[in-house]
């Protein structure tokens, strides 16, 4: 898992696993609302999501969000 905010203020979340893999492009072939719900929730915060197959097996999930008009948060700040 990785979390980052780049110099342009884009927040990125990346989660990887080493399972069988998941093809996000074929989700309409199967019943269910899981992926559609993830995409809908991401759009509510003006974010984009994607899934990629790893060559070695498994899946990489990415969420990217740009904060408009706000400086990126300082992730090193102590929250206590």
C-alpha cells in the first residue's frame, strides 16, 4: 500500500495484492454493484479510480484526487 501527495497537490492511494488478478474493464459482464459503487463514491470526491493486472499476478488499485484551490496536506504533521 502506498499513499502520496505530489508537488501538484495530487493525492494518490495505491493498493496491491498478489492474488488471481482483477480486470476492471470486464465488470459489466457480471452482476453486482461493487465496482460501480467504488467509481460512484470516487466521483463524489472528484477522484478517479483504476485497476491494473500485475504481470506477476494480482491487482493494483489506484485512486487519484486533485485538491482544487487547496494546498496539499502535510502528511508528516503530528496529529496528536
